[in-house]
C-alpha cells in the first residue's frame, strides 16, 4: 500500500491533534503534534523567566536555544507519543492556559521556527506520517499528498478548550480562554515568518457543527482517496 504525507493545519483548538491522532492510529502512521514542540520551547522559556507577563527577553532565549531538546516518546499506557523536553515528560505542563498565553510569541521567532521545522522535515522523510500544526502544508510539507485546513468559530473553539481544561482540573474561566483564542488567532495570522494561512490546494474543513467522529471519517475517506489514487 502506498504511504503518503498528511498535513493538517488550522486555528488553535479546532481539534486538529485529536483527529490527527485518530487518523494516524487507523492508518498505522506516525503522528507528530508540531504545536506541542512549540509549547515545549515556550515552557523552557517560561521556566528560565525569558518570558512572563509583560516581559520577553528574546535574545536570552536565542542565546540558550541550543540547550533545548524536544522529542516524542511512546506512552505504552495511552498508545500515543508524549512530549519530552530535555528528557523530561512535559505532556501535562505544556497543555496549560499559561503556556497557551505565550506560545504564539515563541512560535513567531524565526530562529525557533527554523530549528523545529528542520526537525519536522526530518521526521517526515519516510512518509507514512500525519502531522498537524500551523504551517505544515505551506512550509514543512508543501508537497504533501493530502492537506487539510481546519477552522471553527472562536466561540466554539473556546468552549471546547474550556471544557477540556476544566476536565483536567485547571482553574480557568471561559472568558479567559476565549481571550486567549482570539489573541492567538491574531498573532498566528499576522506574524512575519510562516503566518497561518490555508494552502491553495488544502481542503477546508469547518467543524463548528461537526463532531469528532464525523471529522475522523471525513479525513479517513480523503486519506484513502489519496492512498489508492482515487483523486
């Protein structure tokens, strides 16, 4: 069976990672959450106080960027890969609203993007990969056989994210989550280096009113069409 590259881009909290994991598992493909890589670098910056509310020492982060190692390791209990920052499992920490508040600023730095994009391209050399993020179909894998761009209203995305964080026990408000979603949209679409845009040949999937199971089946059919050459 032919193996392909599947690039899933889109706005924050559209469920890209969830459906990409489901798709990779069904196809027996490698799954890579590139957003998690940027979150890991963000956590590194926060821990060293390079970035905090009202302060961002970009130069200090760049001087110490060589100290950052981001890897994925399979979690046998969940069947999916967790993110490791310098050999520490940070899967839980990088998903907090605090990290979300700063990740778009970190992701806008050209040096950070260059470092992680090179790692992402290396991961996809053998194909058989599902990768999600903001610039996978435009920068990382412009020749991907399947490109999908996911979107939903800001209100709906904030509701999903809020419910997810509450379920994890985080103390957040819907208003704070909505503010974060709107802020990240603005930063992601306006940055100079690899702004969030839909690739010309990407399929638009608005999932405002679509549940995760339906999204999965849509993506699975699109994938099979490419794998078996039906389009």
